[in-house]
C-alpha cells in the first residue's frame, strides 16, 4: 500500500486516472489542495488548502463483480471514523456522508478502461475536516447544504490523525468487500441510513427533473428501492436523492 502525497494537484482522481497503469494497486493519492477538484455529475469540489482530505485510491481488484459497491464501502468506512469523534453521521444513498442533514463528505468513483474493458477504478473522496465557516456558507449559497467536522466540534481537526485512521479502516476490510460485495457491508450501511420510508426527491442526472418518491429499502446489491407517485416499486441503480 503506497501513499503518494502532493501539495497541489489539479485533481487526485485525474492524476490517478492518467497514471493508472504505472500506479500500484491500492495506492492512495493524497493532495493538500486541488486546483480542479471534481464531484459527481461534473460539479466542482471546493478544494482549497484548509486541512481537508482530498484522497483517491487506485484499485485494481481481480474480482470485478462488486466494484460498484466500493463507493458504499468507503462511505461506511468514513462514517465509522467520524463516529470516533462522537459525531453521528448518516449515509445518504448512494454514498454521501452527512452530519445534521448536511454533506460532510463526497465520493467520486471513476473507471479506468482499456479496449473497453474495465481495468479497475479510482475511488476519490473529499472530506470537509477544517472548512472555514464562510467557505461553507459559499457552498450553501449554491444550494448545496454542507458542513465540516471542525464546525461541528468547535475545534480544529487533526488531519493526519483522521487520514491515518481512515486508511487503516479502509484497507482492513477491503478484500472482504471485493469478495462478498454489498452483503458484507449491508448491516453497517443500512444502520446509518435515515431516510427510509420518507418522501425524498430522486434525480437521475444533474439537471434532470426531480421526482418525489418514497424511499423504501436498499436491496442486497446496494440499489435503492423506491415507490413512485403511482405507488409502483422501482429499483434505482444510480442517481442522487435530495432529502
Ligand atoms: C461528490 O460530488 O460528492 C464527490 C466529490 C469527490 C471529491 C473528491 S476530492 C478527491 C478526489 N479528487 C477529485 O477531483 N474529486 C475527488
């Protein structure tokens, strides 16, 4: 397990994807600051050097069947580390981690393809550990409820300590998740979900219309089961929900 560190980089995900062939399996790429941090749905991810975490794992598992569940695994890992600070996070399907209904962590998983075959993934995560209040306010002005661990705790968070705990926890059960998929993390994941049986807004892509649905369950593959406005059950494989 290699740790590669950069002071400034465009995006740790972009770097890991560009250099995927040369980077060893399980390498963690960590940046203090990103000049072009990216989120899901082509959103930007605010990545100033504020002692936050900007990290991308290079993952090349032999068994690829459950690769899509690795984002959910990383959300569980992150929630567990946040809990060590006596803060109660929740997971918002598929892989956001929230505190007080506001986003504290986002995960972006991108595949590396060669001749149309998946070689592996770059699993990127940004965690707001030490955001200044005004930066959070700027993000919220864009209509994205956000928070940061320092604001919740009322003090600065030791980034190196958090990072060390996170890496240790991630590597600990990674092989089991690759082997067994969602089955292995199901309890840990579902026990941190708080929106089941509530009406939420489902958005399949950025800019797509938002549909009010009732979130019913997470199935054994980690997909979201919803009831649409007609009461018809649907399985959602990817998208976003707005609480
Ligand atoms: C989201 O939209 O919720 C996902 C945000 C992912 C941000 C992280 S920060 C490290 C890595 N590098 C990036 O450019 N993005 C991811």
